[in-house]
C-alpha cells in the first residue's frame, strides 16, 4: 500500500491527538526547569526577535550585514527556524500581549511542533497497519518520560524528529500524488532549518525512490531511458562538483571560489533545470515513476533554498558561514558521560551504547512491543531471502521497509564509535518515532490474533473488548511512571534498569542538563538570607536569570562561580564533576548536606549551606 490519503475520521482524530498533546504540554510546562541549552536559545530568540523589530521600523538598516550579524551571530552554530519561532512567540504573547510568562511564551512553538509527532504517527500508522496500530504509536511516543520531558523544552530535538516524520510522510504520500513530492521538498527544507540531523534524510529516502522508480519502469524501455537520464543528471553534477573541489585545491579553495556568479552556482541551476526536464519527460510516459522521483528533486532544490532563505545570517556570506556551521558539527566537542560505571570522555565509544541506553530508559511495557515489531520485520526480511521460507512469509512491502529503515537510521548514525555520545537519548528521537510505529503494528497484530480466538467461541465479541485492556496493560505502567518522575525526565530509567536506584547501581548518568535544580529552589527561596550568594552547579548563567525572571528564584539572590565564594551550594550529582562536591566540603568545612532532591531515595541534587550562613 502506498500513499493512501487519510479519511475524514482519521484527520479529525489526528487533530484531536495534536490538540491533546499541545494542551498537555502547555498545562505541565511550568514545573520543568530550564536546561543549559534552552536558556541559550531563549537569549538567541530574543536577539532574533529584536532584528524583526528593526526590520519593521528600519528595513534598509536591518538588511545590512552589520545589523544581521549583531542580531544573529549569537548561537549561530544552529539553524534559526525554531529560535525564530521562539522569539516571535515571546515577542507576541509575552512582551506585546502579556498573556503568559516569559518561558511559556518561548516554549509555545516547541509544544506545537512536538504535538505533530502523535498526530502524524496516527496518520501514517493507520494507513499502513490500521487505526489500532496508529493510535498506539501516537500514544507511545509521549508516554516515554524522556521524550515527554524534551517535548516541553524550547529546543530542537523534538522539532527535528517531528519534521523528519513529516518528510517521510510526504515522501510516502508522494508515491500516489505529485503535489506531496513538492511538499516533501518543503518539509525537508524546514527540517534542515531545524537541526543538522536532517542532512541524513536524502541518504535514507533516495534508495526507496530509485527502487520504486526502477520497479515501476520494468518492461518499459522509454521510461527506463528517462529514468537513467534523471540519475545521470544528478550523478553528473556530483562528479563535476567533485572535479571542482580537486581543481581548486580542496575544500578551502572550493569555498573561496564559490559565489553567486560561479561554476558552483551554475551547477546547482543545472541540477534544477536538468531535474525538471527529465521529470517532464517521465511524466509523459509513466506517472508512477515521476511521482517516485519528484521528492528527490524537490529535496535537492528546495532544501538548500529554504535553508538559505530562513536564516538571515547566511544572506551576505552564505558559503563561508554554511561551511563553518557544517564544520562545527563535523568536529563537535565530546562531553564526559557516565555509562555502566565508566566515564566516557573520548572516542571510541561503546558500539552498543545506544541500544543499551534505549533499553534502560524506555518503559519496558513499551520497549517490548518496539523490539517485537522490529524483530518481526527483520525476520521477514531475512526469511524472504531463502526459497524454502519465502512461500510462507509475507513479502515486506516498500512502506514497511521505509518504516524499518527509518527506525534504525538515527540509531546507526549515533552508534558509530567516533560520534559524540551525550545528551541521554535525544539525538536518536527520529528513530524512536518509527519504533513506535513498529510497536503499534505488533500490538495491533496481537490484538487481532486474540480477537480472532475469542470470536471463534463468541462471534459477536466487539474489537474494543480486546484492544482496550491490552492498551491499558501496556500504557498504564508508562503513564504512572511518567507522572511519578515528572518533571525530572532526564533521570527516568526503566524496569530493566531497576528504576533510578538500579541505574545508579549500574553506574549510569543519574541526570543532566541542570533542570532538576527546580526541586530545591523552593527551599532556597524560603531559607536563604537576603542577598545570599548561590553556586548552582551546572546551572547556566542564563538559566539563573530565567529562574529569577519567571518567579522561580528570588531576585535578590546572587550567582557565583565557585563553592568557595558561595553561601549555598546546590550540587547536581555527576560522576564527572565530583570535584565540585569535594570543593564544597573543603569550603564549608562539612560533608553533611542540609537538604536535597532524592528520587526513589537516589540523590539528584544536594544542597550545602555554609555554617555561618545557616538560617
């Protein structure tokens, strides 16, 4: 099955799921602390919004490179789509209308983007596997505590996961409707504008497009000829770009000679023109092949154009600044990370890290269906290779293969031993979306088999008699645990890990990103003396400011950079930062904390008070 449009009932259900997720995130976000990254993005968003104000009042001055750099240089290691939305939302809902506090206004676009995941999961899952599968997939994603936590943040990881899913959904729909191929290119441009993860999407989707086109052109020589011309255009441009790099002395020479009127730009225009020409020729002989290839051409042309247009920082120096951005992520810093009793500081990292981390953080009642769904698909692929088993194994469809490959794509990239391993599980969220779809398929098949057995004895048994209790058994544990651990999502560990205490015993990172400090801020607000000096370990200076301006920390309290200068220290338990606790013991002359945040009796944040500053 390829490209089936959603029914009216499915569209209504998708909108309901989007609304439910958006409202749930909005109603619960006030308890979630500000991560280091998020406060950086808050500041960047305010700076970008200031540029839009200048653009409105003085457009000529705002369009100069000097004005753009002043506003957009901050945090230019990430694209600007989400930060721009954060800033405009803050400008409208907080500064202009005064309808909500600062942090909520920043986070609002993040809620809207994250809510796309359950809605699109339902649409794709329903079309591929049935509505039971689609509904389970939609609910699964938000019931994983770490995924829900990240959905609350004004960050990019959920946004790129949602847009990755949107690109795949548009690609799949394009197999039956050319307009969705253009939408696929637009969605890919937006994904590039959200985060660099999206750069891998063409490598994931192009083989499927060529597979579909080759299969659909079988027995049609003229169609095959046009298909080969299409491939030839792209291959020729790639080869010519490679020759340019070699002839100009490598990457730096290629970069210096790349400007508006250059062979580099001409090749891009040639790619767009050649792609359009071959697609026009294909359309006359085989529309199925045309529909398969339109998304690839649209991603190749519209993706870079949208990426350039969305980011004013690139407008005056697109090549040099894009090259810096790509180089930054190609050589990203390695952050220390505690894993199974080992402090990971530099590559090579453990090959099994991603799989182990996923197993130890996703609630087991959800992880098992994911593994079941993926294993069943992999087994069918394997058995389909042998003649004896091929007859009784249903062949894997292109749509199923598409889901399976996307379920592994991000995981495989991050699993490479040279890729930085930090940030918990957020870097492979795009894979988690598709693992949720496979989990939905496994649950749907299980419900169907059970219902068939029941109807053999009681033919009038309704389907809900099976699906409702199965959903309850699988989803309830995850829901209860998500509620228990909220809002400390980065500390969540599954039953396989033995929960938080078991994970601590295993030597896993207890928490990160500093947001758990909200668990001790009320005590500090109540007991700190006026003007007290605080060392909030791992709390970014911007986060300290955000806690104060959102009413979560008293405005008279002052941030200091060392336990030796502090009256109160809130130490966030990190194996790689134990020296800060030792320094606190030395500075305060005590090893006894005054209070702390303990989850299931596992220390997360401990508070020390200098004896002479005791209330």
